[in-house]
C-alpha cells in the first residue's frame, strides 16, 4: 500500500509525526474530565403546582387535568405521569431522547400560560423544571459532636464549614440539613385571643406592619432631591413583646398580653443522625462542568484543615462520595487494560518467537491507546467507566491489525528478503484485508449508536472509544509497524544452549506440532464435510436453546459500596415515632452488619424542604449505609441487603424499599400497573396481585404506589354563616394556617444577622383537636368569630394520592428482586396476572425495568441484524463478490455457538451488556474469515488448484488467526473474571465475546474451508451446466 511504502521511505517524517501525536495525547490525557457515567441527558421535565388545603380529587379536576391537556401537545412528549395529592400536583414529562430540553422548557411554559387563567386563583403558579443529573450532589457529609448541641452544630456548619467548602474549586453550592435554627417564636394563647376578640391574622398583621423598610416618596429642595425611606426593624425581643395588636375598651392590647415571646428555634421537621449520634448533614453540589473526581479530591484535601478549625469532640465525616466508586472502577479498568497489555505481549512473543518483533508490538499498542486519548479529548468525551471499558475491551483488538501485518512481514523476511522489501511487501499484501476487517468491526457499532433511549446513550461512549481506538490501530499497523520492521526486524537465531535459545526451540516445536495437528484435522474434515456441517448445525440450535435457560436481566447489578434504604413508619406517625424507629434500626444495623464491613451510617427522618420535600412526611425515614470497599468485605452489598431485609420484616407497622439503580435508574425491577378510573377497584385488583407476588419466591420490597390513608381533620364550612359574616374561605384558611402551621410575620436583626419571627399557637394548644374550635376569625366589619361557630370539624381518612399515566388513572404494585432473574420474574408476573380476575373496565400492564429490558432487547437484536447486513456489504465491496462474503458470514452463527453455552456455564444472565457483546462479535468473528479467504483467493489467482489453495492457505493463516483471537480473548479475561470493583457491569459483555470468539476461531479453521470448497465446487458445476446449456442451444 502507498501508506506503508511512504512510511518506510520517510522514516524521520513518521518519527516526528508520532512524536507530535504522543505529545498531544499526553496533554489530552491530563485534560480529560473524570466522571462516573458519560454526560447522559435524561429528557425529563416536571411541573409542580401547590394548592394548599385541597384534596386529591379536586386537585386532579381543577389543576392536574387542565395542565396535562395543555402540556400533552408539546412536541416529542412520550409519556406524561402525574400525581395529585392533598395540597398540590406534580406532573412528570418524558420526552424522546435527543429532544432540545431548553426548547421543550419554553414550549411547556408557553402552553401553561395559555390556560393559566382557567386554573384556581388560590393555586400557586405552576413551577416548571428540567431534570439535570449534573446537579445531583457529589458528596454528603455528616457532622456530630460529643459536646455541642444541635443549635451550635448548625451554626458551626452554616457560619464556618459552608464558607470554607464553597471556596473550593469546582464546588457550586453547599447546603445544611438538620440541626436547630434560631427563630423568635410568638406562641399565641387561644383563650386570651378569644377574651380580647383578636384573630391570629391580626397578630401577624400587627407584627408585619409594625416594622420594616418602606418608601416615603421624595423630598425636593432647591439644591438636591432626596429619596425618603422609612427604617424600622426589630432588634430585640422586648420590641416584639410591646408591639400593639389592637385597641380594646380604649386600652392597647400588646403581643405580650395574648402570647408568649420566646427566643428559641424552628421546630425540627427534619432530624439527622450521623454515625449513631445526633448531627446534621452537609450536602455539596459541584459546578455542572467541573470534574467530579477532581472536585471531591480538592474537598478531601481541605478536610484536615477544616477539622483542625473545629471544636474538640466535633467530627466531620464523609457519608457519601460519588468519586469513591468512580475512582475504584476507573482504576480497576486501567489495571484490566494493563494486564491485557501484558498478556497480549506474551502471546505475540510465543507465536513470533522474536524479541524485536515483540518490541515492535509493545511500542505500537501503547501508541494506539495514547492516541485514542487525543481523539477522546477532541470529541469532548470524558474518562468514565463506559469509555474506560471501551479501551479495556479494545486492548486485545488493538494489536490484531499489527499482528497480521507483522506476521506477514516476518513470513516475507523468512523468505530471505531485505528488511525494507519484506516490510513493504508484507504490509501491502494484507493492507486491504485488515482495512476491510477493521471497517467490519467498526461497522457493527454504528447500529448501536442509533438504539434509542437510555441504552443508546449509555453505550455511545463505549462505541466511539472502541471505534476511535480501532481506526487509530489501523493507521499504526499500516505506518508505524512496517516503518519499525524495516529498521529493526531480524530473523533471530539464538544459541540453542542458552535458556532463551531452549525456550525458543521448545516454543517452535509446540507451534509446529499445533500446526501439524490442525493440518491433519483439516484434511480429515474435508473428507467428512456433511458430518461436520450437520454437527455444527446441531450445536447452533442447542446453543440458542441455552439462551432461554441462562435467564435475562436489564443491566448487571454492581456492588457500589453503599446501601440506600427508604422506610415508611405507620401513616400519620409524628416525628417522635420516626425517631424511636430510627433508634431500633440503628441497633438492627449494628447487630446485622459486621464492624469490618461498615464505614458509617446516617439517617434522615421527617419532612424536607424544597424539591426534596415531595413525598416525604414526618413518617419518612431514609438510611444511608456506607460500606467498606468490596475487597475488604466477606459479603457483597446484596448479601448484606438480604440480611437486613430479614430483620426489617420483623419490625411491625413499617414498609421499606432498598433504592437501587444508582445514577441510571431508580425504577422498580417489576412494576404492575392496573389502569382504570375507579381507584378503589384498581387498588383491589392490585392488592390481589401483591398477595400472589408475596407468595412467590424472589420478589422483595413489594408495595403499592397508593399508600395507606393518613388521619385527616376536615373543616366543613357553613356557607350561610360565611355569607352572613361576609367572610371568604381563604380568610378562614389563612387564620387556621397561622394558628396551626404558623406564619413568618417579620424578622429580627441582631449583629448583622436576621431571624424569623413566627406566629402560631403554643404547642399545648396546637396538639389538641379542640383548639381548632377556638380559633378566632377576624371579621371585615370588625370583631371576630370562633371557627366552631362557622364550621363542623370531622375526623376522616385522607384521600389517597391519584396517580395518572398519559391521562389515565392507575394503581401500581412495585417490587425488587432477590435471587430471581428479571426475565423469569416477568414470566412469573404474567402467570400471576393471568390467574387474577380483572374486571373489563381495567387493564393490567407490566412496567418498571422489565419494560426497559424488553425495549432494549428488541432494539439490540435489530442492531444485530443491521450489523450483519453492513458487514456483508463492506465485504462484498472488498472482495467484489457476492459469494465470498456469504462464506465469511458463516463465522457469525459459529460465534453464537460459543456465546450462550459460555454464559450458561459461568452463570451469567443474558443482559443488555451480553447482547452488545453479541453485536461486537459480528465484526470480530468475520476478521479471521476475511484474512483466510483473502489469502486463499490470492493463491488461487496465482494458479494453484482449489484443494491445494485451501490446504496451504488455511495452514499458513493458522498462526495469525490464533494470535489475533488469543490477544482479543486474553485482553478481555480481566473483565470477564471481575477483577476489582465495577467489573460486574462488564463481565457479561467480555464473557459473551470470549465464548463466541473461542468457538468461531476454532470452528472457522475447519468450517470455512469446507464451506469455501462446497461453494466453489457448486459454482463450477453451475458454470459447467450453463456452458452445456449454451452449447446445446448453439448446436440446436
């Protein structure tokens, strides 16, 4: 080839070229960002609307349905989910992958604006947000102390720790959860309010209007214009106490006359326990473009300095560090790549028995890898577990092209040619073949890029990394390898009496013996064509059958070194009950998890603030257990979870769920949706399914999305009384809210800091139902009336949350899996559904990860078919033949013969990863066939007979075929045997390739020559028949 010839003639030019490539590659490597996953964009948006005091059914009618109807017309929406709950609505929108979410955000807002006037005036404006995974916290810290109280701890975190953390490069924000925050509490006495005929809102308004900053207009003098500002602030408690609320009987009624003013704290709605002590949680978010690993490293570097500045007995600990698992996984992949490199180097030496040749390969491989980093950097791809896995998987394949080129150069050198001639002739002879084989390997990945949804996004970096590395390796094989071979390759003849000489002689004997055995088998097989082909056909069908018995799953579970657990105390439980359960859970964890397995444990319980508040109540408990690295534990994360599950089942009244999926998905493995308008009817069907699932082994953490009803006090207002007193519902609701929940009326400033002044009933009154009757409602015309005179108060069960999907109500049963594969679980669920009587107005469908698995499997099998067609087309173009590619494509079913039995033997489920390995095999398996058929054709064109060409060509190609196969197989062994953390993710892919490539390599050397002879002989018979026909027609 011209490229090889140029490289040999212009050696200095090539040396300079690769020097530049290496320099830029090292620069690129230092600049590559390190993250756990690629920059996966989840096309999800949400709309949250608050409508306090309104039940789920009215929320659905007045808020959710109008919003759903307006939003559903937005372009590219695939699914609309909504939840209507007491006090609000949340709608989740799933778009097609690839949707411009900025444009989608604008379209959602525009559509909402069109129907805003039709929404209740008392409801809040719908809040639109777009999900951004880069904004998720990168680190959680826990802070506890042997001496400091909760107030002092919070102040320490907010005033000292937060500012120190926020100065660290890459940190976007730091927030604190838990602890006690100072607040001025105005605890009203309802009895005293009633005696003065004063309502809660009047107290609020008095404090709000009594202090503040207000504009006073402007003052114009002859020389200057002045802006007037009225300044009046609360600076101490006495000023709050002396604030006048109203005038009764000619005398002022002050705050202190009807309330107790206390310099206290906000009542704790969220509590944190850090490592079995009361504490607080510190949440750190990185900047969206920051390097996760680098940012957390900077934070850890600052921790000693921060801890040194803390009071004695105060402990700041890392609860969760996203970079921990990233670093361990990436390092493991690096180690796997290094091991693969060493194994490939050894294979090359064993087959070539030439030190200089091995050195050439040892130089070409790292150059191919480092050059790939430059391409990754230029393509804006981060160094993550996906791209690193691509490199680790490609290590064995990187040398395939160079092996074929070097082996052929070596063969020409053994013909007594000069180094330059041997390099040029050897590289040129196989140049087109390795170009075609590389293109076929690359071509199989193109369909994977077009697989939709999360599967396509997840494998994009893997596909691009392998593609880039293989293309780079092709350039290296056609330029660097022949250039170096023309300079330094020699046929070595070491002294037979030395250790090195004896080793080389022994290797030569072994390889010659292998070649002889293969030659004998080949010749015997050529005389048993039908028997061989029949046996191979049987093996193929047996192998495909084993795919069913291997089971199936979406993505392999990975031991990430932490357990996230969500517990629900009995519905309506106060925070005190959650606290007691948390203590019980702490004891259980200490008894179940060995000290050498656990690093620390943290609990959050109670309601939350902001977006985290959704779905969390005072009965919600979250546990986060940080485990030691997997290499330091005797049990896996999942075995520990099973131990905890057995203990959790003994705690009465709670429901729990282990949150799995990590950064990719938080869906339940199995979700059965009962779709229908009647919630009670749907729930009855779901309960039957739940009971049957509970009796089936393997289903765990089973629960309905519709939770048990919580107790509710319903205030039924008398409309006639409201009209008589000229009151509105909102005026009544406002007074009730102030009395029970409390209202921030003003702020007190002290030493530059401001503190809320909250007005509400005292605890002793708020905790009694009877106090509701005594709440005073101020009247527009003066005076006040008790709530008990306006309404009847009833205790009822709160209406459950209403769930909808694509504007249809549903109730779902969700479950996790333990010891049951996803495909088998889906079969069990289908059996359960078929045995459950379902009324005609309901529909039952299966969702969750099972739905994702079915979709991914469908598209990957489609990608497999497209890959086969693309490979065929490339080979047809290379061979300028429609028949030769068909012969070579036989290697694909030969590969399948090895895939499923190997997965079955190793206990590996058929997953998305295994199917990607199957798709990869389409491109890898044909490479041996291409090299073999290409050489046989060249021998035939040189005048050799069919049988002689097949015999000589097959025997001559056995060495490069075995070399390329073994380097690829051994390159994947470290991933296949799961060396280190995170390897569980990639082992199914590596095992699929190892099993398939082993089978196709061994069978290709026998089956392809047989098929080739059959096709050629059949072709000759057809041509002879056509010639006879033509001859007969001519004579006639």
